[in-house]
């Protein structure tokens, strides 16, 4: 589907399971898209846990073509965060997603955009998960993030792990850094992406509040 946000129309893949109790908006990493096989796998697991998912391209097709040559827009955290914020404002009035609490899932540079958006919308984004993220690129916005934040990093991804450790100490809200043993930056090793998906589903089911319709009450992560 196409979702308007901050003056542009963004292509998105939306899935809403029966009785959805929340919605997770995905922010992809540099050079990736809503077709990322890793994020699509995580989204499928979230769907099985009663969470709707929105995998969206934060760049328009024209911008994506430009970025493929210059690689500039993928690192424009302000631009990406602004569009995420526009989507956060739009989703509460979008069809089956209306009234559902919103969480953000960011990978690589998308994690920085998610955290900047969370800082700008403290009432609208209660939970964030970062997979192999670069939260350091969120800069001073980290000190304004009050969302419950889970930072997932591969144990073999030493440089990114150090950056996440520094970022965690700057976050204003509750935050946890968890290391997935034996995982590299892309979590390509057997079983590592399964662990990411499991921990992500648990985090959102525990930290997203009841939606406007009260459908979240009493549901666990099973």
C-alpha cells in the first residue's frame, strides 16, 4: 500500500494479524528496503505474536535511484526520522491499524532514525528495538529518548557493540543492551536471527501499552 507522510508517498507492506495488539514500524538500514529478507523474517515472527507490521521504504523511488549513485540519503538521519515521525502520526488513523500502540524496529542506520523519531514523539512511541544498529548516529537526541529501548548486537560485531554500549548510557528511558553470541553484524549465522526475532517479539509484547480499544491486556509473548 501507499502511505502519505511529510509531503511524500511511501510504499509499504502492511500485515495485520487477527486481533492485533500493536503495530511495529520498521526502519531499514543503509542501502536496504522493505524487501530486506532479515526484516521480513522478523516481521513474520512478530505477526505470529499478534503484532501488525509495517515494512516501509523511507525513500521514494526517485530518491532511491539517486541514493544508489550517491549513497547520501541513506545516511540522512534527519530526513529518515522525519518520515518515520510522519508515519507515526498517520498510522493511528490508518484502517485496521487505528488505535494500536506503535513500536519502532530499526536496523543499522535505521536504528538511529528510529531513536530520533522516538525522541520527537515521546507519547506516540513507547518502545524501540535496534538490530545491529548505529544508535550513536542519533547524537544528542539519545538524551531525549524515553521509550523502552532494546539494543541487540552480535557478539562478533565488536565495533558496533562498543558504539551501542556508549549509546545505552545516554538514553533517557529504560534501555537494555543484549549480545547475541556468535553473531556478526548481519546475523547470518545459524540461529542468530531466530534469537533476534524472539527477543524482539518479547520486548514489544512486554513494553507496548494497551491500545485505544484495550486489546493488549493479558496477552503474553507465546
